[in-house]
């Protein structure tokens, strides 16, 4: 059990380091694009936001469809 916990701790530490490095690299990339061509940086930001909203909308529609199906089966 102790060995498993040690491995989990090592894995979690590696994940945190990788996440931190990824965040730094994203900031650097966005700063580079911003310095070179601001309209491209704004377009990249807009595409990211639209993509996120599309995923959220798909999840919402799917959840509602499932809830309607379950409601119909439970009622009759």
C-alpha cells in the first residue's frame, strides 16, 4: 500500500509540473502571436471561446434529450 501511495505521489507531482509547463508555454505562444499580429491573436481567442461554447451546448442538448427520454419512460 505504501508503494502505491509513493507512486501516486510521484505521478501527481509529475502531472503538476507538466501542467505548469504547459501553462507557461501557452502564455508564451499567445504573447508571441500578440506581438507579431494582434488580429490573429484575437481570432485565436475568439475561436477558442466559440469552440468551448459549442462543446457546452452539445452537452446541454444531450443532457436534455436524455432527461426527456427518461421522463417519458418513467411516466408511461
